[in-house]
C-alpha cells in the first residue's frame, strides 16, 4: 500500500516535470533523461506507462510547435522575399534574392534557376552555393552549373517539370533510374532526354538530393527553380510547397523584369520618336524659313545667282542652275563633275519630277513648269541630303522655275516695245539709241545681229523662247518674214550664231538655220548688220547649208562679197596677213614666192626658175609659209582665199602706186 502510494506520488511529480520541460521548450534529450531517472527511481507499472505516454505527447506537441515555427519562418521568408522583390528591378538581382532565400530557408547546399531559351533549350541563369576551384591537386574542375550553362530540352527533373508543370524531387538523382538514359518518369509516357554534359555537371557539383519546381507564366512553364543537397535525403511536402511558393515568386520576378524591360524599351522608343519628331519639326521649320527667303528673293526681283546662293546656304551645298541645254545660268562651280552621270540623273529626275542622286554627294533636281522643261539644279552637298533637304531642294527648283517664268513673262510683255527698235524699216539712229537706253540696252557697246529661221514646225514656241533669250542676254528681239531677229551684246558673230542654234534647235525638235553679222558699235550699224545677215542666210540656203549656223566672216571671200563695207583689208589680213607681216619685218620674199608658186601651177621647180633661185630655197620658203598660215593652207578652200587675197593685195599696190604718181605729196603704200 505504501509502495503503491509512493509510485503514484513519483509519477505525479514526473508528469509535472514533463509539463515544466514542455513549457520551457526543453530539448528532447531532457525528456529522455526524465524517463531514465524515473526508471532508476523504481517507477513502474501504470505510473511508468503514464509518464512514457506524457513524454510521447510532449514530443508530438513539440513537433507541432516546430512545424508551426517552420511554417511561420517560411511565411516570413516568403513575405520578406516578396518585399525584397519590390525593391529590386534588375532580373539578376531578383533571382539572386530567390536562390539565396531558397538555399537558406530550406537548409540546402545549392539552389539555382534555369530559364527557357529562344529555341526551347534551357540555360542556368542564377546559382547560389555552387562549387568553385579545383576538383583535386593538379586537376581542373569539370563542368559546373554556372550561369550560362545550357541543358538539353526535356532533360532530367527540369524536363519532368516542363512536362507536368508540377514540383518533382528525388532523394538521390544520380542513382534514380527514372532519370537514367533508358529510364521513364511515367512508364511508357515520358523518357527524359539525356544530356551527358549536364550529368557531368551534376557529378561535378556532387549533388544527390534534388527537388525542382516550375516557374509559371499563365499556362506556360518559363523556367525551373532547383534546390539540391550534396547528400542523400528525402524531402517533405512542406519543403516542396515552400519551394513551389518561392518558384512562383521567381516567376513573378521574371515577368516583372520582362515587363519592366518592355516598358523601358517602349519609353526609350517613345523618347526616340519624340526626338525624331522634334528634329523633324526643326528641319521642317528650317525648310519653311529657307523657302520663304528664296521666294522673297524671287518676288523682290532677285537674279538667279542670288537664288542659287540662298539655296546653297540653306542646304549647305554648292548649287548650280542650268538651262534645258545643260549650260550654266548661275551658281557656284562644282569641280570634278561627272557630266555623264549628271545627264542620266537629269533624265531620271525629269521623268520622276523629283530630285534624284547622280552619285554619292551630287543630286539633280528638275526645273519644270507644267510639262515644260526649263532646266535643272545640280547640287553638291557637303554631308548628303535628308528627306527634309530633298523637299527644300524641290521647293528651290520650283522657285527657280517661277523666276524663269517671271522673266519670260516680262520679256514677252516688253516684246512689242523691243521689237520696234529693230523693226523694218528701222527708226532713226538717235531714236533707236534713246529707246534702247530706256530698256537698259547700250548700243554704243559692241553688238551682233542674229537671224534664226526655223525649218519647219510652229513659230510660236520659237518666238516665246527668243523673247526670254533676248531678255536674259540684255538684247533685243523681233520677228520679220518668218525669221527671228536678235540683237545681242558681243563681238563674235560666229559664236553668237552657233549658241542660238545649239539652244533653239533641240527645243523645237527640228533644224534651225542661223546667220549672223557684226559687230557694230553704234545704232546706225543695226540696219547694215541686218542686211548682211540676211544675205548670209540666203547664201547658206543657196549653198545647201540649211539647218547650219554661220556668220559673214565664216563664208570667207563670199562674206567679202556679201558685206556692205567690203572690208578688203580685213579679208587680205585674214588670208595672208602673217606672210605680209613676215616680209615687212625681215625683208623677205615670201609673198613673191607664193605668187610664183601659184603662177607655175604649184611646181616648186618652175617657181625657182621664175624667181632665179635654187629649188631648195623655194621649198624652205614654202615650209615657212606653212608655219605662218597653218598646215591646211594648201587645202582647196584656203588656197582659193589665199590666191584671191594675193590678187587683191597686188591690185591695191598697183592702185596705191597710181595714186602716188597722180599726187607726188602722198606717201606710197607699203
């Protein structure tokens, strides 16, 4: 009875001790010690059973507390991780936070994240706890699960997670037959691909127990979060759940980083668009201001040179204005211009009705009025042309076209007044000079007169062109008897005739016969030049020269006959002047040698007999004459003029001697 009471008292004290240890959160070893002490104290029977049951219940309570503590710690870690994700914006930083928390929270040796690449394969993005250094003395490390390491699609635990979208684990990966080359995670359903490099990397890291959870984005698996130990062990459902929760956070981090990257890209693109719009607006404003300046020059009566300079300043380029024949009207000089490329580009520009490039830094813009080609602009840009520059170039070409049309209209409006000055019959010289001065034409300066007769087609277009041409060159124009009459500044009648033919004939598309005379330096010379040019035109027609261009001087001795002033001296000087001058300066007989040569029928031997000199002397003199008159002096055309000049010169000398005999006080002609 007493022993039973002692057992009861001891058992009650032991139970109270269990409660005290449980309240004090004592380690499990203390409970085992309590049991051992009770047994040594003689506690047995029902009392010992109650104590053992109490210790067991206390262990279960402690385990529940520990589970709660672990869950609370996990929730706290998840909360901290989620909070950390709100502070980090870089994907690398976000995933480093995830792997570090995974490893520490679950007590793992290593954690890493793989993401799907563009072509389905996976690659290691972030690791925590990976090995570094050498495997052993003198031996370099094998493959490692380092960032950038690629894993075959469908391989191992990652492949199973990709397939099922659920967490997967293994206590010993390298020994698990499900992940061997011939193994199957679900018999007959899925055989993970084998990746020898990945197997070597797992061995190199010394990993055994591995669990993996998917990173989901909607229904798609975009990556895998791995947790691994370098020992064989089982994983609890709580650990898998915590890993899956961390994987969900990692997926959010990836989506957040992707969204942020896309947002940044969109913001950058918006900034670039805004910059482009600002730049475009600035350039458009520049185009508008430059066009306004050019048009103000045109409306203020500026010339083509000022317009070309204004356009060049606006485009940072050299601008050359050309007419429809390709001749320069105004602008700067462009060295090294490829005329063939410019000609091709000009045709293309007029066909497209917009500027086109001739080469890397040269552009051609058409100057067009309706369907009429007025010429073009040739541009040499310092740094190429932008779209806005091309638009400004088009506007500059339009301004040039407008200016040319204004000049043409002015010329047409002044046409009747100008026509009266060289009308047939002509006005009095004083009246012509007075009216010409009012139009800005100074007839005291050298002028030539040009007659142009279109050989077919309508005359209207030629008349309009003549008005513009005369206005452009500060000359006068009229129309008489189907011929256009131009009085132009200049001293070279032949060059003026050729210039008119070169420009007018392509414009009309059929031949134009052009004759010219002059120059004259007084108003009363206009009528004389008109008559001479008319005779020259008639002579050209009679000689079959229709469609050609020539002046009175070009017709040689015919010009002498057609000219009103019969400039014998000028004709002689032009034909044999160098020979006469040579004889006068050196007292030689080249002129007599020429006469003897022609008198003997072109025989140097007969000429030598007539001159009483050696034939070699005649040959040397003929060589000298060739040097003075040119290599073609014995061609039929020039021979005729030389012989005529010799006869005229001999006749002049005879007449001069006759005048000297009649008037002894008059000096003899040379």
